[in-house]
C-alpha cells in the first residue's frame, strides 16, 4: 500500500504539472527568477570551485549567505545545481514537493487511524491546494510547506515512543523546515510539536519534556553551522 501511495503521488504530480514534466520549461514566475535562481546559481558556482558561499555580495552592501535564510544554504536540494542547470535543478525541486507533501500528510493521518482512502485524499487536497500550488513561485516557502507534514509525522512517532532513532528522524524533520529557508514555517512547526505534546495520550509531564527536547534538538545544530 505504501508504494501505491508513492506511485499515486508521483502520477498526480506528473498529471498536474504536465507542462513542466514533459517539456524543457522551468518555473520562472516572480521570485523564482529574481531571487532564488541567482542565489542557487551563486551557491553552485562557489561550491563547484571548492569554496563555500559565506558572503553574498550582490544584495545591497552584501550580507551573510547562510544567515539569509531564503538562500537555503544547507538544504540538500542545492546539490542538484552542481550537476544540472539552475532552472532544471529548481524545477526538479519544485516537482519533488507535491509527492513529499502528499505522502507526509498520508503518513501523519494514518498515525491517527484515518482510513487509507481518507488519508490519501487529504494528502491530495493539501499537496495540490491553491496555497501550495501558488508557492511554486517561492521555492523556500514551498519546500518548507511540503516538509511540514513529514516533520509532524516524525514528531508524533517520537512523542509516542522516545527512541534515539525516532529522535534523530524527528529532529531532522524539524530542522528540515528551517533548512528550506522559511523561518515562519519553522516557528509554527515548533508550536505544532508542543501542541501535539499537550494533546497526545500519555503522561503529560513526560510528553511535554519530549516536546521541549525535540524543539531543542531540532535547533541545536544551527549555532555551529552559522559560526
């Protein structure tokens, strides 16, 4: 059944974004062309030459590249830019977001015993909602939104059973929202984690400690990365 959900997510993405999938066209609307393409091209150029984009000199008087969260300096999708053109790499990143959002939503709702069909169509409704589709012109917010359901799925699993592996996966999910470059989505993700800790069944004090621990664990790498 899991593979059927993944296959359905990929098939619906190909159907919905058929122009992008079956042509050489890329997403260039609004901020994609003016903001994200220059940032990602700069990242790829610096890394390809053996360096790292610590400073971005092309915005005003310049600013820290990692500190400019929209740059998504540490997001895994950046590596596509080393082997593909900037436009194609960004297109593949955009096209990966609906399946991620759909499968993440499905997995999250299945934790609450929502029937498979209902969980799948809830995933479809979220992944292809007007909000998510409109974000195809703003890559950071799209990636963060697509990552959020997976983040919450991993958080619920950790809250229900606190193992080191589940803690690591949940922390990566939470940190992944910030890596995408959307600080507001990251803030809301932390709020959702604490809300889940308050609403899950079980010893309240232990759940709250787990929630607070997860928030801290998801945030702890960033001072080192920025330094």
